[in-house]
């Protein structure tokens, strides 16, 4: 059975616009699994980056160039994490609606 709402994918479409997937409710399609893996990689990368950024931000000798670089990478990681959160939040809403209908 097709999902009631398209899934927001963790990568952008052409020109940076949101990219969506319409699939069945099982979440076992190739693209669903690929999106799950990509979300996991994005969240791990963000966590690793944060682990490197904290000491750099505490280092008073860190130069502007290093700080700008880590700032840009943190912004990218935050963007990815927010997209994952939005996608998962939308899927949770769908799950709650399905559960309510079954009751």
C-alpha cells in the first residue's frame, strides 16, 4: 500500500530543492534503505564534527580561517540534521494517524 505522505529524502534534488520518495509503508525498498543509511551517515558525521569543533572553539590560538571552516561544516551538519528531523517527524505523524485509525 503506498504511503499517505511522500518521504523527505536526506539529499537535495536539482537546484537544491527538497527531494521526496513515494513508496509502500514497509520502508524496505532500495531507496528507503539508502535514505536510512544516508541519514545515519549524516548524523554520525555531525556528531564527529562536533567532537572536533569543541576543542577548536576552546583553543584561543585557533585562527579565523580554521574557525570559519569549522563554522561552515557545522552549519552543513545542522542543515542535514534538521532535514533528518523533519523527515522523521513527518513519518511519525503518519504513524500516529495510522495507529489512531486502527483503534
